């Protein structure tokens, strides 16, 4: 069995290889990739493995991005340290989802499951048919409904519906709640675009993703752009990029 591992944490990758060899001594690890870009390049230049073990959060983004950038010609078993991506949905759809640290027994179960349902997997997901929409549909809960943030020594959940906006500042990313309080989050804006419901949230420029319910006013601005006023924030950078104005209007008019 030829295996490709997509994992950006060295210890997690080493553990996966160790447990994989316990579960499947004949398994041959072809490579270990730690980025979305590297995964796409590898898949475009190598014969298909028999199976891919893929972490969800990689060094340069979410692994779901891979499915939009190239064909994924084999079954995928996702691995992660977080339970927020609807484990049961993967199991029902015959693509497993393993929580770290991954154990040999988990791998054995996943491999046996894939063997038993290989024919149905090929019918449902023929080579080249994977897309981020299909993967996200399998997650059951399509988008994040809340975020855990740190407030001093406390940790609190913030519902996605209560978020005014997400924004970048330097190398950090923050969310602002309905009270106008900002909290840092461990995601890039590119990752948040995939995690947030596009019916509710829109990325207006490189710095801001805004919630439709947070819009207080929209003002015609220079160069056919639009300036946005939110209920709890008035920032000169809250301007819809010229290239996104038409898409922004369509997003609002639905």
C-alpha cells in the first residue's frame, strides 16, 4: 500500500508513520508534505498513491484548498487535533476522520473501512471528482458556528453570528464581536474565507471580512468604490475593493 502523508507538524508526522507501520506493515510512505502548495505540486508530478492521510490545518492554509487546485485521485483520511469538523459525517461517507494523536487501531479501522467500501467510494467519488464543496458537504456542519477566543486568563466562545468583522493587523488576525471588542484568532483571512458562511460574510478587501448584519451604512466612494460603516467600527480601510464592488452588490442583493 502506497501512502502519502500531508502533515505540517514533525512529531505528528513521525507518530503517524510509526502507527501506520503497526497497523499496516506493508505500507510504504511515499512522501511527507507540509503545505497546500507542496501537496498540489506533488500530486501534479507523481503517480497516485493508494491513500492519503491529510491534516486539515497546514503551514500555508487549510488542506481543503487542495481539492480546488488539483485532482485528488485516491481516498483521503483526514487527521486533526480538533473535533470541530463533524467526525460522524466523514464516517457515514466512508472517508474517515482521525483525531490526533493517531493510534494504530484507528488506522486499522479506517483502512478496513476503505477496503470494504472501495467500490462505493469509486462510484461516489471517481478519480478527479473531489472538490471543496463535496468535502465541506461531508462535514455535516458546513461552516464554523463559533470561535474560542482568549480574554486575559479566560477562554470564551464567540458565535459567528455575533461577529462584526474579521480583520488583519500586521501578521495577526482578529475578530470583533457585537460589542466592538477585538480578540485574536489563530487563522488567516484566507482560512476564514473557507470557514465562514459566504451568505453571511464577505471579504471586502485584503484587510477585512465583514458580517452583513453589522453594516450600518454604505457610501459611494472615489473610483467607483464603496465605503462601509459598521455598527461598532468606522475605519478608513473599510472600503470595498474596486474589483469586488459588483460581487459585493450581488452578495447583498440575494
